[in-house]
C-alpha cells in the first residue's frame, strides 16, 4: 500500500520547551487531518517510559533536555527503539549539528522556526521511509553476509572432503595390509609370552582406530550422496539398535523404546539416518561410564507441526557448558585420545539438513543429555 503524506503517524515529541512542544503537536495533528497518535515528553526518561508503553513510527527529538544533552540522547533512543525513525529538532544556526546527527543515527533534522506544518509533515514521512529502507538494507546485508559465509564454508568443506577422500583411499590399502598381517601373526603365534600378545593387541587396536578414522573421513567426503525413499522411522530405529547390539550388551545398558505405532512415513535415506542414529546412540553409550545405565529412545508424531521427532535420552554426565556451542563444529572432539576425529556430529547435522530436518543436543535437568531429531512427515 503506497504511503501518503496524509497518512497518520504515531509520533512522539520530546521537547522541554512547552511552546515548541504544543506547536509541534498541533502541526502534526493538523497535517494528518487530526488522526495522528501523538504523545509528548519533556525529558529523556519520560520518552523512554513512553517508548516502553507505546509503539511509535517517528520521534521528534530535542537534543538539549534536562536529563540528557547532545548526541548521547540519540544513542539512548536508538538503543531503546532501534526501529524508530528519529528527526532531530535543533535550534537556530545549528545546521552543522543537524548534519552530524545523521551520522549518529537520525534520519533527518529540522531547524526551529524554519519550518511549517507541511515541511514538518513531509520530513516526518520521509524519515519513516528512510528508516524502513535502512532496516531493509541491514536485513539484506545480513542475508548476503550469511549466504557468503555459507558459500565459503561449503567450499572449505568441499576442499577438505576432497582431500580427506584422497588421503583416506591412499591410507586404507596399506592399513588393510597392516591389519591382515597383525591378525595373521597373532593367529600363528606359538609363544606364550604375554608381552608379545599385548604388543600385537595394541597394534591391532591402533590400526582399527585408524581404520575408523578413515571411515569417518570417507563418510564426510560423500555426505551429499543420498538415496531417499518413503520410510518408517521406527523400523530405522530398530535397525540402528541391532547394529550396536554388542555395544549395548557389553555395557549392560537397558534400552527403553517408546515408539509411536501410528508414526507417519518420512522421505529419507535409510542408510544415512541409520548412520545418524548409530552415531548418537554410540555417543550416549560412551557418555555412560557405569554399567547398567538406561537409554530411552522415543518417536513422536507432531501432527500439528507436520513433523516427526526422535529423541534419545541418556544417563551420562551430560555436555560441558564450555563445549555445548562447539559440538557440531567439524573436527571438534573431546575423545581425540580415543581415536575421535570430531566429524560424527558434524556429519549428522549435515545429513539432517539434507533431509530438511534438524538435530539438537541439550542437557537434561535430571542429568544426562537428550538428542532430538526432527523430520518433516511425507503425509
């Protein structure tokens, strides 16, 4: 809808001179055919109180108030109401001050005694339009900057992925030879010397950790390759649990399943979602050092939001507050000494993004952590 100079404005007049204040209110009201919402204040604090109680389009601001002087008045108003257009009302012969106010945050300025009702009204409407365009430009700049950051990040990840894939393929073949050789020698070792067997076990464990790292790097480099079909998430949960059955039994962990039998289907790549669930479940298992702990995995249909949710609750030590904002960063890990690369959660997050979904981790008030996966339903 096109703006007109006759459109009423919600105007706040901040002026300690009662004559000027009354005159400004009359001009604003007359110019908009008596429909304007006008409030007045004679101090900065009075203005801030009104800004807290009402919404305004524009403020006519005197810079010489009993409780505030100069440019700080503009900064305080901008801080309290960042979307509000500001028109500074300066004294005679203060054109230079008026121009300076534009650099600080005002949209326009008036010289007292040198304007009439029409000029005032036009200035106020122009200021509101300038503020609107300024806010749109700021928003556009933020969007462009965010897009640039995403493109840069994607290019970085693409380069790292290409490098990771090349390194992984080059290392995997000789590593497979090492693993084969260790297993061959171990099975044919006739000595009863336990120290030799311990060395062989250490070599094998180290090689297996290295192989797991290579697997993570290869997953990272092929993260965007999906084969989506219509799937039931409950079935994927069951498949994921079966893949880590040994790990669950080894730590004597109780798995409690609270799966919604009426769960709608989703469009997803089964193998990739299994990868996400296995990663989150293994994190939960590693987070619980004591045997006999419990993991609750539930599925919920949020029909009102057209979403399906999977939650995994553990009874571990939770996530350190200093790490909570870093856990999805690539190559961040607290388990590097145990062979962690720091790509697991990063890959999980990107897999969920490719499914138009989300993954979120937080600490539970009762202890432990909760991982939440959100999917859009296909029905």
